[in-house]
């Protein structure tokens, strides 16, 4: 994408985020925008960085690992937002500053206690669609305790992907309610990673602290994921 077009899309999304924050009586500074760059080349990440973006999201291990290595000179925070395979977990933890998709106890064990302590979100599945990842709300409390007991992860909040068909805002409200319960056990776990290109306004109204926005900023992905 031509750099002017990228700059224009980014600033349009930023002003929509500012508008939604005002509508929600929130300071736009309380909302971190992660630009999801999966399937896009490292050069697009560089273009975004030169426009002031610092927070990037990736969802496929091999692609992410290569991109982070190629862009080691950037002052960037890398967010892993895709499903985590247990056997790749430690490798992902080596380069990802923030993990958004911790969703099972075996994965917490695989992430282990060694290496850097990483910020982590627990991904919650609010739709029952198993292939999309996430822990079911009924199993959330046990997983919270497991992550809280891990010395390799710092639980900072909850993450969800809104249902494909349905009411995004209701799902985000539900995640916020679950988060209130989690904070009784882990007071610092107050972040909410929710809201993508199609539903970030609703997410901001429900208290999102981390938006994961791809196509609204980057345009369509070269290959659809
Ligand atoms: C790809 C992806 C996004 C970004 O989606 P867009 O609709 O392009 O904004 C956000 N979160 C996750 C988990 C993703 O995989």
C-alpha cells in the first residue's frame, strides 16, 4: 500500500478511536491500539513504525518469529494474538512481549517458569466454537489460579474475539463482567483485549484497553486468514 494511503487509514482509525473514547467518557490514552500485521511483509511494519505505531500483533508463529528477527532494530512491542500450540509455546515466549491467547492449563505448563516474565491475557471463548480457541467461562477460575501461580507469566487481563454472527457488544460486556470476577483473585488483571476492525467502537464502550486492529488500517491481507 502507498505510504500516504496507509497514513490516511491509520489516522482515520485513530480519530474514530478518539471519538468512541469521548462517547464512552474515556481518555483515549487508556486505549492501546495494536496493529495486527499478520500475512503482511516486514516492510509494512516498518512503514507503520515510521508513522508512530509501536504495538504490533501477529498470529502465526513462524511468520512472527521471522518478522521480529528482521525488525529487531525497531522499538516495538510484539503481541502474539493467535492460537498457541504447546510445543511452540516456549519459542513464542522468547520473542513475544505480550501473549493474548493463554487458554488452557497445559499451555501454562508448557510456557514454563524459565526465561523472561511475560505479560499474558487469558483468552475466553464466549461462543462455544471450539476451533476459535479460548477457555470456557466455566473453566476460567481454575485457569486464572494456574496463571497466577506461574512465575513465568504476569496475568494482566482477559481477551476475546466477538462471535462471527451475533452481538459483539453483548460479548464484550460479558468479558468485562468476567474480568470483575477475576480481579477479586488477581487485582492487577484489569486489561481487556477486545475489539477488531469491525467492532472496536463497541469494545471501547465496554471498556477495552487493548484493541487488535488489522484490515481497517492495513487494508486486506495478501492471503486471508
Ligand atoms: C487477525 C486478527 C485480528 C485483526 O482482525 P481485523 O478484522 O483484520 O481487524 C484481531 N485479533 C485476532 C486474534 C486476529 O487473529
